[in-house]
């Protein structure tokens, strides 16, 4: 029962990651990250945020490192891809050209 609650809490904690990652990728792009590396950047940022979350919550004592690293990598891939999908949808929903169209 407690494993189910713990898994649900980890899933809910991932929601802000999916929202924060596109903003951090955009910041990295404005600092010079090429567009072609934005997807990989999303994966790396999501993974780093998961690691930092575990450190902040004090989950580092007495852990099985193999399982924890696998969780970070898999979670980083899942949340990074979800964030990259959210990021790409932003481009579809918001027009890139914000100029007034010529109707003549």
C-alpha cells in the first residue's frame, strides 16, 4: 500500500518538471544552445531535476544506487520527452510570425 502511495507522489511531483523543463530549455536556447540539441537538453534537464528532487527530499541515505540511478535515467527520459512534446505543441498553438498579415 505504501509503495502505491509513494509511486503516486512521485508521479504528481513530475508534473512541475514537465512544466519547468520547457522554460529551462528555452532559457538554454537563448544562451546559445542550438535548436537541434533542445530535445537532448530536455532529457538532461529533467534528469538533473529528478536527482536534485531526491537530494532535497533526503532520499539518499541507505539506497540501492543501481535502482536509484535507473529511476533517474528512466524518469528523465519520460519527463524529458513529455516536456519536449509540450514544448513542440507550444510552437503549433502559438504562431511564430506575430506581424499583421497583409490582406490586400
